[in-house]
C-alpha cells in the first residue's frame, strides 16, 4: 500500500485517542503480538501516542502493514515479522506483553482450524516464555468464545459461568483454543510466577476491521455503501452486543495496569441488537456519510448456520467494580466513525481481502 498523495487517508487513520488522559506514569517498553490486526493496531496507536516504546510482532496472516503505517519510521517503534508459534527472544527489558495474535473469525476457523489451535497453544506458550525470560507482565486477549454456546445458559454471561464448549463444533478451534491458552497463563502464573491478566473480549467493531473475516459489521457496511442487499443469516432475531474499539483498548490497558489477578474479566457492550436493528444502525450512518448519494437497501434472508450463537451479551460488573471501566462510545457514534473509514478506504480502492 503506497502513501496517499495528499495524506488524507493517513490523517484519517489517526484515531481519536489523542484526547485521552495518559494512563501510564512512566515510559515503558511494551510488546504487542498481533500488532498489525484490528485490535492490535489500535493498541499500538494508543501506546505510541503516549510516548511508550512498542515492539510489534505479527506474521501478517490476517494483519496488514497499512494498519501500522503511522509508526513505521518512528524511533520508538520496531516491527518483527514473526510467527508466535516459534520461540522468540528479545534483547533488553520488556515491561508488558499484550498477546493478541490469533483470530476471532469464524471464516478463519473454517479454513485453517489447526493453525488457530496451534497459535492459541504453542503461540501463547512461547509468548509466556518470553514474559518469563523478560520478567514482563502478560495479558492474553481471550474471547467470549471461551463460554461456548450461550443458548444453553444464562444471558448475559458473567465470569462465573464455566462454559459449554464443544470439542468438535465449527468454532471449537477458537473456543477450546482460548480455553487452553487461559489455562496455560494460569499454569505459568503458578509454576513460574509470571504475572498474568486475561481479558475475555466480546464482539468489537471499528475502523480497520477485516472485510473477509465473515463478521456482520464489515459485511453490512460494505453492502450498504455499495447499494447491495443486506444478507441477514437466519430470521433476523439473532442478537449481538457491539463494543466500539476505543472502549476495548481502554479496558485492556486498565486491566494490564490493575492488581486484579482473580481470573478472566469480561469486556463488552452490555446492550444487544438484533440483526435487523444492526442494518438500521448501519443505514443511518451510511446515509450521513453518503448524503445525497445514499440509496436505500433491502434485506435478503439466508438460512441459519449451525453453531452460530443466537445471542451473546456480556455481564461486565467485574470490570466496573475492579477497574471502574465501562463503555463510553454510543453505537451510532462508533458506527459513523467506522463507516467513514470504510468509505474512505473504498474511495481509495484500498479495501482488501476476499469479500
Ligand atoms: P485480527 O485478525 O484483525 O488480528 C489478529 C492478528 O494476529 C493479525 O494481524 C494476524 O496476522 C496476527 N496473527 C495471527 N496468527 C499469528 C501467529 N501465529 N503469529 C503472529 N501473528 C499472528 O483479529 P482481532 O479482531 O484484532 O483480534 C485480536 C485478538 O482478540 C485475537 O486473539 C482474537 O481472538 C481476540 N478477540 C477479538 C474479538 C473481536 O471482536 N475483534 C473478539 C474476541 C476475541
């Protein structure tokens, strides 16, 4: 991806974190795995804008150099193209490791489940070894997938629920992978005294989401921007909670800094929207962005898919009590920022991936 001649897209990629109060009191050296992905690149922005030194690690299986474009030449930034399934040594002190490498996408689970599992197990173990060698604090980006199928138990889900996961479902590689990664963290904490934090992340959206990963937000936004029909899977009653990316980054940073070691912690938006409501939210944002050029789109219903959770809603009382964390960004505001980004990318023909 080349530089946009007038710099406008690069400017657009600068997120709105600049206004935030710095949460760190001193400069740190922070490793971020999965740094070129959706969540990782926003975390890198957050850390770099506060003057920290970042070691970004990614094998670019689903991530993009473009997501790190702002920092490539920065003196506080270094990028290692590395697969976390292989051991890694880093010279010098490291304060924190945010281990985000991995995928949350059903599409990826269907294409290469073995890689997803080995990244969860071998990748997490290698990065825990790195934390052990560097004496760094370690945060794992786990997932609500660790709870398994939500229809069979209480919704919203709190950390007290121990899970209902199949070893053989379509999402098993991700769900069981995250469970074993969590267990590895606790094994390293107990056996090797590594300080670990575990974030169970619920559906998150925002600029830089991958188009080809099969998630509903990028699909709906592109369909609406292009005036194509929305494809709703099932009868439209499936619901999702949608957290904006800046709220998640806030939570990950707060958890990393906190003294809480009691177990995994949920991060998500405590509001559910069904798919029809989500098409309406997307339409509202696209109408604002497109102005006179907006064309309304219809909905096509497709058959439900096996193992797709019908609902997924977090209980985030623990994060509120322990960190004082709660989501701040309203869904309409987050959707507008996301649609603006997708529209800018579409205009520059920079939309990547299989659609
Ligand atoms: P993403 O696909 O955008 O980013 C993942 C990054 O990890 C990519 O840059 C990819 O190239 C890299 N990666 C994958 N395997 C790797 C390997 N073996 N070695 C090195 N790098 C590797 O996904 P995301 O949405 O940014 O998710 C980040 C993390 O958060 C993942 O662990 C995911 O499971 C978790 N999570 C995300 C969500 C969400 O809604 N985005 C929800 C639950 C959990």
